[in-house]
C-alpha cells in the first residue's frame, strides 16, 4: 500500500539528511525518489543542491551539479532556489554571465527574498558594476523582510565608502547596527569596526564614538582568545 507514496517518504528522508548536511545520502535517496517520480522537480533540485554542496567540499563535481540543476530547472523554471544554486555553481565554473542570468531570475521569481539580491549585487561588485549593485541592494531593501536587511545595509555602506561618501556610509552602518541589535551573531560584529572607521572619517571626526565602536569590536572578536 505504501508503494504510491514511497517517493514522498524518500524525499522526506532526503530532507532529514539535508538538515544534517549528509549530502552524499541526500544524493543517494533523491536518486531513488526520482526513479519513482521523474517529473517531480523538487527531487531533482534537492539532488542538484546536494551535489553542489559536495563539490564545495572537494568531494564532488561542479559540472555534475550544474547538469543536475539544469535538469531540475527544465522541469520547473520557477524554482528560485535552483536558480540561485546554479548561479553559485556557474561562478565556480568561471561563467559569470550565466551566473548573472540565474541570480537575476531568482530575484524575479522571489522578489521578497534577500538571498537573490545579495548574490546578484555581490557579483556586480566583483565585475566592477557598482551602480547596478547599488540599485539591486536598494531594491532588495525595499522589497524584502526576511532577515537579510543587515547584510544588504552593510554592502550599501561599503559601496558608499568606495564612493568616498563618508556621511552616506555612516548612515548605512548605523542602520545595519539597528537591524542586528546586539549584533552577537556570527559575522555581525564587523559592523562595530565599520562604524568605528565611519565615525572617524566624517567631518568633523566623531572620535569618542569611533573609539567606543572599535573597542567593542576588539572585545567581541577577541573574546574567544
């Protein structure tokens, strides 16, 4: 009686393996599910993502991950996660144009999700397209409310710095600090360093606030040592 539902059971098992980051097991189980339900795009997408994770650990092939994700998108072109993952894979294969295409597609499919804006803007910055990156991040701030606000603001602050806009950079870093609150989660402590540098760079320099933030940054990052 379970035969018609077996592929769904296998997929739930694959998701459980994914939560444990047991990517080889995810590949193995999704392949079994795909044999039973070859038109289920989410099975193919999950397999492709697992293959990409294996490639990132030097235990797999980026080319194989690419083929798997392209196959998943052939079944469902509206899968934002698959487009985002394929963009990452293409970056590792030095195909920036293809990565841009899939990041842009991920944004268009899921305009309320920050991940696509962040990946697209980051690639624009790598390629030297600062104006496009800034527009992408600003649009992301306007449309997303999923926890990515801090990173969007940090990147906008860094762009302002590259444009020698000390006042604009400070405003963005202050907004980022407000967004993360205590800023104790991994990677958030950098906001104190950026704020310290920004306070020191405005005219006139706000030396006391610069020092306070730099001291906070030092205490947070050196706490483990």
